[in-house]
């Protein structure tokens, strides 16, 4: 079956611009997670959805970052007024339940110039 | 705060060698531990998930063990092959922290032909 997909695979933007990153989880997975990975580091948690609601957004670095999952499936991570420090790989994962294996997408590589 | 450590950061071995990758974590109150593989420029592939009540899991040439009380896990790779070259990350899911994963920085493995 299809795995987690993310679009775009690469995104180059200018400082101050707005970007949206999309995640399509595995069908039937109710839990969805966003992580951010900088070069040479492990992924760091951003936000977790159970269904349509954000169950834990404690990892979002500041109020420029926001994520939605309006119908409990596809999720969009939104970054306003991008800064060079936002450059990283943004990874999405989904799982059947909160203690089940998390399956990761290929990531979106964001570069802010 | 949970911290996950993977040492060394990089490892190079000749083909055919059996090897052990180490992971340590500071808080033993975990639900489970997951090992991932990451190829350059790619997302994460789940290798093994060990629940906190389990001592080990096996998949093919891979065997992962968990000693929760001492805060350690090992990933054993038998008869290593050049195709095993990748970065291996471990991650723990902490009790009471919803379902986010806390990752180590990974070990970059190179298997020489």
C-alpha cells in the first residue's frame, strides 16, 4: 500500500515569505506527527495530531509555525515570515495508534535564502 | 528532560563483520523504543519497535535489545553488507509525553566491500 507522502519534496523561498508543506498519511492512520531535522541531528518533534485536533503542539518553535488537519487525514504545516534558521528537512509521520510504529514520509527540504 | 545518546557518531567496518550499535537514554519511563534507518537525502525507515515490556525484537539479520532499567538499547547487525551503509537512529516514546518520539543524533555506518 501507499506510504506517507509529502509535497513538495524541495522548497526554496526567500526570507520573509510564507510557505505551506503538505503531508498525506497512510490511509486509516489517526495519529499524525511533524518533526524537523537539521543537518547532522536527529529529528525534533514539532506537533502531534490525533484525528483533527492538535493533541500536543509543544514542539512548535514560535507563533510563526502553525499546522492543521481539518478532516483528520491530510495535514498542512504553515510557516509565516520565514527565516534562514527555518531551513531544515520537515518530516511527517503517521501511526495507527499512539503506541504503534511511526511511519515516516520522505520529507520536504526547505531552504530559506 | 529525556536525552538520547548514540556513540560513536560514525563507524566504518569491513563487509561480513557482525556489529553492535548502541543507544542510551536518561529517563527509563518509556513506552517503547524504535530503531530507524535513514539513507542520505531520504526519510526514515522503521526497522524494529520494542515495547517497554519486551527484551528484544528480531527481523532478519537485525536484532534489537532493550534494558529499560539501565537506559540502554543495542542494535545488532549480523554479517554486515555494503547495502547496510546508512545512518541508524534510535528513538524513545516517553510515558506521559503523548506519543512524540525523542531521537538520538544517529550513527553513520559505512560497510566497506
